[in-house]
């Protein structure tokens, strides 16, 4: 049974925790603590909502979003992205590394150029959906603001 991200297994409640080697059980009972101390802790798959949160955290940087927007149109070399993104080369490289590590982009090398492309066109669709959501939210806020301005004091 899952409750607040924890799970019950064989009478022992465990909670998922991300460690340096993936997801592991976090002991909740003295028996679990004893088993963990003896190195017998079994891996536990993280809940889907936690994986989604990690995914959206990866998207949570303006430079990464801009890079993904550019790559939604076509493959780009790093040098082509620099003026479009407007950050220093080291900063772009760092953000590209985050996207690579998350398997959101793929690369190919041609001579001294490294080209990036989206790992899945679903990312382009996600960005389109996000734009539609934001457009609706902002439109609603603009209408609210107009209504406030028109209301008598």
C-alpha cells in the first residue's frame, strides 16, 4: 500500500530515497535497520510522481528550455546556439551536459563541431503544450487586470 510516497512491504514500511547508486529502501523498522546494516537492503523503484518531479526539475532552467526550443525546430551545433541562448560558452556547455545526462538530447560529432538534437520529439510537443497552458493563464490574468482597471474605486 502506498501512502505519501512510502510503501508497505511484508509488514515493514519503507520509503524511497535517491542515493548515489539509484533508488534504495530507507528502513522504517528495527528489523529493516538491522537488515540495512548487514547490507541486505533491496532496491525499490521510485514512484512515478517522483520521477516526473525529477524530470520537471531538469527542465527547470531558462537556458535548458531555450535550448530545447531551438532543438525543437532542428538540430543545432553548439556554436549556432550560443548567440540564440545568450550565455557564455561554459554556461551553455554546463546546461547541455545536464540535458545529455538526463537523456533529453543526443549528440553527433562532425569534424570539430558537436551537433545536438532532441532525443524525442515528444519534448517538442511538451513545449508546445506548455506554451498553450501559459497563453491561457496569461490571457485569464490580462482579463482579470482589465476588469480591475475598469471597476470603480
